[in-house]
C-alpha cells in the first residue's frame, strides 16, 4: 500500500499536473495493472471524482432547519434561484464528519438554526457526503480529499455563476469535515474567507504535512476549536497540534465539564458498553455546541487567552488582553494575521451558556517555617457589585513555598460585577502527620507561632481586564 502511494507521489512530482496524473491513473486502472490496483481503487481519490458525485449541497430553510428541501446542483444555475440563494449575503457551508449511522446527527439542525438566527439573510448550505462518511474510519478519512475537491469545484462554480465574493464564504467543518473543508479551501481557485474547524479529527491527520490536513494555507482565516485532544493508546479523537491561524483549547482541549467519566460510567451502567460512544461524542461534539453558543449569545461572548501552555493558563498567568493576547471564542473571533498559529485557552461551564469569568489570584505567603510540607486546602470567596461566588478552590500546582508569590486561576460561573471584597480560607489537611505534629509541638515549645501569613493578594479579572 505504501509502495503504491509512493508511486503516485512520483507521478505528481514528475508531471506537476493533476490532469495528467488523473489520466495516468485511469490508464493504469484500465491496463493489466488495473487488476492489481483494483482492491486499492478507493485510495485513489481522483478515480471516484468523475462522473459519480460524492457530495450534495442542500440549502436549508430557516423554518425547516432539519430538512433537505432544496439542492443546489453545480452546473445548473436555475437551482440557485429555485433554492432562493442570496448572492449578496454570507454563505456558510456546514460539513459533517464521520458517521456510523449514515444520518445527520442531532447537532446539525441546531447549528443551522443558530446560523440563521445570527445571520438572517445568510445561505446555510449543508454538505452531504454521508455516503462516503459512513465507511470505516480509515476509508472515510481517505475520502476527505476527494470530497474536498468536489466542494472546491462547487465553490468555483458558485463564484463564477453568482459573482459572490469569497470573503463572504465561511466553511464550518466538524471532525473529518474540518479536513474536508481544508481540502476544499486548498483546491478552490481563489482563497475562501474563513474556515472554522470544530475539533478536527486526529487519527490519520496528526503530524501530517500541512497539505494533507486542514492548515492555515486553506483560507484567509482558519480558526479551530479543540475539545477532545486527550490521547489514549497514542490516538486522540481530535487533533492535538495547532493547525489554524488561531487554535483555541477550551478546558485545555480535554476533560470537558459535564462530559465526565462518572457520567460516562453511569451511562454504561444504565445503557451498556455502547454508551461509551456517548462519552466520546460529548467531548468531541462540545466544539459544535461552543460554536452554537457563540452564535446565539452574541452579547456575552466567551473569551480565550493566549498562553504558552495549558499549565501556565491553569495557574492564571495568562489573562492579559494586551496586543491581541485575547480573543472571542467561536463565531465572533476576530481575525488573527500571524503566519504561525496562536494558541489560546479558556474555561467553560458544563452547559450553555458556556462562558465563565476568569480571575488570576497572586498570593504572597510569608512564614518563618518551611511550608513546603504543608498541603493546605485553599478556598476563596469573591463578592462583587452584582453577585458573589463562594468557596472557589485554589488548586496548588506545586509545593507551597515560603516567601514566594503563588499564582492561581479561579473561575466563576456568574458575573459578580466589580469585585468589592474577598474571603480567603486556609485549611490544613495533613496536620495529623507525625512530622507536622512534632513541628507544631516544637514551635509551641519554642514560643514560635507556626503561622503562615498572607502578605498580599492581588486579583486580576480576565473579562474586565481590571486589577
Ligand atoms: C439578500 O441579502 C442582503 C444582505 O445580506 C439583504 O439586504 C437582502 O434583503 C437579501 N435579499 C433577500 C431577497 O432576502
Ligand atoms: C521569610 O522572610 C522573612 C522576612 O524576610 C524571614 O524572617 C523568614 O525567615 C523567611 N522564611 C523562610 C522560611 O525563609
Ligand atoms: C523545605 O523542606 C523541603 C523538603 O522538606 C526542602 O527540600 C527544602 O530545601 C526546605 N526549604 C528551606 C528553605 O529550608
């Protein structure tokens, strides 16, 4: 298999002309070699392109977001009018991913409705490549390129026929569909405006060359939400590496709240082992629901912050918005024009609206004794002009060091307004260990207080950008 793929790579290099490669492949398939290649025909993406089509383009209607009532057929301009395509308006191409059922999943009408809610005059076109997407994953993944090319031809035809400017074209692809969108963008004659990748698929794409997956070259702006990048057995459902101009990792790109293991286990207890799909789906699909949320909650968009790593973000070290360091999550994301990917992080709630309010707490502890063996449980309560949020846990990521400033991230689900007061609570959790007991006794004996003092607490709000 590898050898064959290499063969064709050679042809590409020699000819540098897709047309010739196609005819070469056809020649080969017709030749005595053809039989040899037969079982591999599916791998040659050009082969299936003509005349059989693999993608259908359904312009959905705002009042029937669930139904395919009108197909736009490339080469038949009258279908544009018949489907009431508005060529001066924004156009969305929604591209689904791999499917076991061969049917659209329940998020599809929700996303279509949300797009129409936000952009009333838009054309929301659902790309139906279910027939190819319901193969084994590996086969479906190989078909993404052929489907992408077909969409590219559709885009070229629409541009020629309607004179629509391509900066009004926004491709939204989920899972494998994100890579389909990438191939569509890279094969279209002119660059499309935007591609949003919703948890782009990882297997067969992670670590691949930019030409073989979604990449920043595929559109003027490529933004990506990563929600299931937790690897297991070296495989992650969603791609881990950054592949856009802007890559946002909500909750570090894994362990989405509300999709927890306990929930999954409960489901398995109730519905059997097949429910494990639900747990996977919950995190993978979270990317779509975050995007839908961003369409519907325009007034209160969630923010993401640029950071060197998720670990640094979890310590609250990256809540600045200066020089483009923060951005809006989802639809309202502002375009980032850097050649290299910008990675951003955010926390979310378990359900819609997903936004939370991020705070950085910098606390300076001072003490005469060595505190590094202490494992206190630290909580904070914030009281503001609009509300309060009590007993938020401060997670100690490292040993507590005396005479040093520690930084923490806390989030509140409610908007507390401007911070007026805070309560800080320290609870010693291992005070019954022998060494600590000894220390307590000795400090008592020597008349030293074992007290740890909180010297200073500084608070910075991410959303308000206030200290
Ligand atoms: C087409 O879209 C434009 C702007 O997006 C809007 O002003 C116009 O009313 C729309 N036309 C129809 C027939 O809906
Ligand atoms: C922390 O600093 C204070 C004052 O500067 C000093 O007295 C104390 O010994 C220091 N504690 C440790 C453990 O170094
Ligand atoms: C505090 O204790 C830890 C381990 O018990 C030790 O590694 C560290 O050097 C001590 N620090 C000071 C300032 O004595």
